[in-house]
C-alpha cells in the first residue's frame, strides 16, 4: 500500500519546497477495530464510556511520538531568499476518532513523515463546496414548497404516517431521553417546532457546536440542517408534525466544506453523549473522498455503540459521472453494523445504516443511489468489485420517504416566510430513518435494555416494506425496502430486545 493518498499524489506534482500542504496523517494503530474485536454492545458489561475512553487513550498514545515531531517542526522555520519565513509545520489538530493528526506541512516535513514507521498513510484534507455535499434534491424541494403555499392546518406529515411512527407514539415511545446529533449545515434552534426539542448543556447553551466557524453557535444559515432536524423531531407546534421522534432532543453539529470538520463533528457527538447520528451529507466520487479515513471513523462510531443513519447521495440517475461501484457516496458506502444473510461477501462492519429514497407510492426515487459499493483500497479490500467480477457490498441498507416531503423552514420569522418548506432527496430519507433509530433507542432506554446497532438494523430490515420493483429481501438500489418503524418495534419486542410499552 502506498502511503500517499490519490489526492495528495496529484497535488505533489509541481509543489515547491516552501509550499504548505494541509494534510491528514493516519497512524498505524486501529483502536476502533481493537475495540470491536474485544467487546460486544449486547454484552451486559458493555460500557460506552469505557469504550470511548479506551479508543481515545489508545489513539492519543499512538500519536504522541508524531505529535512531538510536529510540535518541534512548528518552531522550525524555512527562511526564503527575500527573508520571509515559513513554518515547517503549523495548525496541528488531533483526531482520536480515526487515529490521525491534521497539520499544515512543507514538502521536506512531509517527506520526513512519510519515512516514519508509525505512519499508515497521508492524504490531503479534502475540501468541497458545501452545496455538493448536501443530499437534497432541489426539484423535490421546489415542488413540495408549492404544495405548502396555502396555510397549513394541524396535521401529521404524510411521510411520518407512511412509516407508521404515530402508531409507535401510541405505545409511549416518542424518542424521549434520546439525543440525536444532526451533523449538517446547523439548525435554526429558534424555530417554534424545534425550540423545545434542542439539546443543551452548561458548556454548550446554544445546543451544539459550529466546526465551520469554530464557535459554540451552530445556527443554520442555509436551511438544509433545519429541515433534517425537523424530520427527526419537529413537534408540529406551528401546525404540521414533521418529526418521526418528536420527543427526541437535537444536538446541532454544524460543519462546512472540509472532511476534517465532519470528523470533529462526529467525535463531538460521541463524546457529548449522542445516541444517534443523522447525517444527510456525503463526499462523492470522483473528488477523491478519503475512503480509509471515513472507514476508520465509522468503525469508531460503531465501537462506541452509537446508531448512525446516513444518506447515499442523489447520483442514481447519473451513472456516467458516478459509475457503480462509486455511485453510493461516502460514508454511506461504509459497511453497516450487521451484514444481511443475503450479502454475498462477508467483511468488516462499521456504523452507517445507509438510506435510499422512496416516493409516496413506495417507488424508488429515480435519483436514489445505486449499489453495490466497493471496498478495494488500501487496508480495506474486504468487499471487492473488481470491475464487476466480484459482488461488492449491497447498498443502500434501507429506504425511506424522500421526494415531496416537508419540514421546518429555517427562515421562518422573516417577512413572508411560512413555517414549513418542501424537502427531498436522500437528505430527507435519512432523518426519517434517524427518527426511527431514535424511537427504537427510546424503546431500549425505557426497557433498561442496551442499544445495540446490529439489533436495531435487523429490526428495520426484516420488517421493511417491499418497494415497487424489488425482488429480493435485500438488494442493490432498494436495500431491504421502505422502513416501517411500528413493525420494527414489534419485531424487537418479540425478540426481547426491548419491552412493550404503553401510555398510562
């Protein structure tokens, strides 16, 4: 395996000695994989806090020698002919979530790092326009917005009813005590439907953190994250109940256009106690996503026992630019917590339950991502595709309503703005699944049972509704079908994974 990632290899052509490269350096240790091999979230002795502490401690111990070197290089400058100086290392940041260190380095420092025995590989800190990362289908959003031009009367959104969430609420399960981290463009925590549904702490009174601006105010200035949060937990105060789990609390994690911000955000969600991560943003081929870096992140999320719903992108109708097996975007292409018995190749596990999008008639949205995915890069060669000679990894895992859905308008309160807007894409499907995860996590908490990602995934997959055109119990494009959270809840009750609960 080359130590140089493809984006960095491309960038190195023509780099001068004094040019500064913003890179992520991955150490050889695999704390998350070690944790997954040594513990089981279903074990009565499993402690999330201990698991997280163990992974963090191991990662920081792995990183210590390299950190010492980089710190020394930070004080070591290169003097140019015109008497200007360049630091040989700068802006050092550690990530325990995937055992890496980000830094700005000069070429000679990079070459010295590449020669180290403790370094696995190095890649650029990838950047992208935020709009490329959001998995909303804007045609869906516009069409649904027109349908909401009239005043909204008190009602439950059709998509919430289609997955049978209200039937689970009747059992006393509404997401109470569950924290859902929405990793996105931020959340308008002042929206009336979300105001009482926000997580906060003494350290983070504004309900989360903004890793783009590096401050503690993750307010949404784009609208996408507020829509996602509304589908997870919007309580309908302004007339339309858009939330699948209206009792859950939203942790707002705002990220921008750098991969490392996502890793910081997910690390934050884990350490601050989120039970669920819902992320409707992805890194897409052919922009060289850091596949090994994301795989490590998702292994850590799973090892921490955190449930994770993720979009897959809207490239399904553009197979020329985004060919299989790269049509499913990252990290939606990472392995799920449980491999379905029909999966032809058995490899490693990680956290994302990846989400395709369906219509109100249970047809697959034309743009929903097409599987399979492939893992045949670096140390991760466990789901090969080999140009179609191998089957790869079945993706997505499940589907949920996407086109024509509605959610909270981040701009509500401004002149002429209504409380709700249309939404769509796998961006909309994902928080529907995220809300389902919150409901099933709530069932576990109320029963005093552990939250086990593989069990939750099995319940959703084994009870999913067949999508039009779906022929197998799980298959590429369709996953296991469209989620039915009431059927999944009943499945878990029958298995004894959580107890039946009724309202008093």
